[in-house]
C-alpha cells in the first residue's frame, strides 16, 4: 500500500502513524515518545495491508512473518522493528478496525437529534457502518486462535472492553432506557447487547455475502432491541419472523 503525496491515507496507515505502539523504537532513551516518521508509518501500513490480504486468502494460522514481508516488499528486520509477532500485528489491525467502527457509530449518534426516533437513529448508524466480509473471515479465525491461548484471549478481551465502553458512553445519551428490560437499563448491559447483535449479524456474511440484506437484518434486530414502543416492537417482531434465518 503506497500512498503518494496528495493522495488520501488509508485507515490502516493513519492508525499506524498515531499508534503508541508504532514500532520497537517508539521511545527515546529519556522515556519520551519518539517521533514516528512518515516513512516508518508507511512501512507499518504496508505490512498491515499485506497481512490482511494474506490472512483472508490463506487463513490466519497459515501465514508466516516471511510471507508477510515478501508480500509487503520488506525484510524481517522491517517487520521486527514494528511488531514482535503476527499476533501483535493482528491486534494493530483489530484496533484500527475497532477505531473506525467506533468513530462511525459515534459520529452517527452525535448527529442524532435529541428527540429523534429510534428507527431513524438505527438507520443512520446501520447505513454508516463498515461492512467487510474479508475482515469478518479474519476476525473469526483469530477468535478461534485466541480461544486456545489465555494470553491472546486476555488482550483481545481488553480491546473488546474499550470498544464497549466507548459505545456505552454514546448510547446512554440517545437511548431512553426506562422501557427496556432491567438488564439493559445500564450503559454496559445495553452496549453488550448491541455489540452482540452487531457481531452476530456480521457473521451472516460468511455464508451470505449480500451486504444490503445484512444491513436490513441488522436494522430490524436493533430496532427490536432498542425501541420499546409497542407498535414498533410488534413491527420488528414480524420482520424477524419473516426474515431468512429469523425466529
């Protein structure tokens, strides 16, 4: 991934440029953070992009550091100056994707009118969400990898917690929780439920790549969860029972 002057920088490269973990040489001897050069950010971004492509083509557990370096056009030294392992590279990718999603959701919720309806709010969020089948494939394989490693699972859980906390902070300002079930009336419980619905809906992409159908399905699920108006809930329930894979 080579960005020239005047061209838009990709989310991967943009995250690499600002990440506090951008490289082994990210700190000066006096303890202050070192400046991340444009060239270093580009190297990191190209390694991340190459890894994304290889993970999707071959599977997370089937990709070596040598293969990533070859695809990106760098040596092992360039890799190890940015990452300790393939796992660490994945976490950089995960943080980038999570940051983009959080930014999309936050922007959508912030733009919502205080008196706006839940269906209108859900429409805004669902239409703004990144939908990427390639990433869902990679993430699903890595979840299986994390399930077999307590250390990796702990790091991944911490990333999940950060995203959930950010979502909870925004949801609490736009959703009237009084009519929701007791378990959903606190920001954390509500954010967990929304996150579970999002992740479950995205898994449909593995078997059905129809993005439009996915967005419709996600919209129905979120409205059924968040809108406690009797008419709206009944309407959502009818859509759920009629939708492919519904109840």
